[in-house]
C-alpha cells in the first residue's frame, strides 16, 4: 500500500522525463528504513525501494522490446556529518568512504557530486547487489533507542535516459529514494562521544531542512515567490535536495511515527513538519537531452507545415 501511494505514480512520470523523489522522515526508530526497505535484507514484506527497482527494470525491458533505447544508471551516497560519501566506491574499511565535493552543475542544472560512482544496471539482481554493497558501508550504530540506528542520510539515485522515436530528442530524468536519519533527543539516546556528535549533526541538518520547508511555505503565499531566498546552502542535505524541495521534481514525503505514548511529542513534531511540507508545490518539468540532429528535423518539419 505504501508503494502504491508513494513511488509508483512517480515512476510512470520518471519515464516521461520528470525528476522524482521519495523521502522518509521521522524520529529515530520510527520505521523509516523498514518502510523504504533499503537494506534488501530478504524481509517478508518488501519496502518501497525493492518494489520501485522492480518496476523500473520492468519498464526498461518493455521499452527495449518496443525497439526504444533505455539506459539506467545507479548511484548511492550518504550525508554523514555534513560530508557526502560515495557508498559504491571501494575504500579502506578502517577509514571509510572518502568525502566528495558538492558543486553547482553547469547550465543551471542544480547541483552535482564530483567523482560520485555511477553503475549501469539492467537487472534487479544487479541493483540488489549494489544496494547491499552500499548499505554495508553506510554508517549505523546502536543507541538506547535503536539497535541499528542510521547515523547518516542515505540517497539512492537512478538516472533514466529514454530514447525518443524517430526525429525526437531523448529524455533524461532522476529518481531519488531518500532514507533520512532520525531526529534524536540526547536524554533518551544517552549518546556520548562519537554517537553524540553524530546526533547533533543529524538534528542540525534536519533543522535546516525544516527551515527550507518553512521558507517555501512562506513564499508559497507570497507574491514575491520567484525572488525570495531559500536557504538551501545552509546544509549539505538541503543543497542536494534543492530540486526536490520547491524545484522541478515530483516529490512525495512519508512521515513515519512511533505508536508509543512515550513518543507523543516527537510524533506531534513530525506531523506538524509533514503538514507544512504538504503545502509546498513544485513546478515539475520534463528534462530533455537536446539532440542537434533531431532538433534540425523538427525545425524542418515545422517549416514545411508552415509553408
């Protein structure tokens, strides 16, 4: 049901050339990783990510059977203490993945991660192998609230290029599946040392994410929306998700809450945050890779019709 309500409608639009994002938000231990199913741990019920992967591969095979080209490229990274780390790059296990630089893409194409690994995939098995490889490198640790607490924000991305018909340009779009680290309260996690510093950085980045959404909500009802400043650059996470938040992507957020009475304050905070996020409206657009030859053909066709 979660997959049907979240990722499935976006995947259809992904193959039409629209960027898309699904992200899970909530306090630590509220079920974000379980909902997204990023671990591919052979659970009895697959999460959003395994089902999304299966549909992406199915659509690719259908396009190829129709004689149309379709390229799917996978990447996987984490934001750990404000650093972007490549989860698919071979590294020394003691040192962990190296930090990568986040830069502005040319021609106003948002942001890009310099040196991020991309792997072409054509089967579910290939994606599962890559995701398991990346998940093993992701920072997790035990706290008093969660035995397998995610200590970083994880972003699994797919770039999909679909060839157009004769005389048509191809589309290139991206799908981001985001498993955010959970908000924490030090009194309950009783974190110390490295775990404490990780928790501080997690809460800080989530606070900045909330600031971005609050600003977008304010601009939503303002006549100066186009000229208003949104603090995307205040954190690495918001900078990476700038297109997903108030940009051109179709975005769906899943708010995860705990059923426990002891978590009522965090649950209310999550619901308030989600309520604000639901007000933000993105302006989606198709991303076309301009083929000069196809463009000339289209110009010639228009000229012939006009004459």
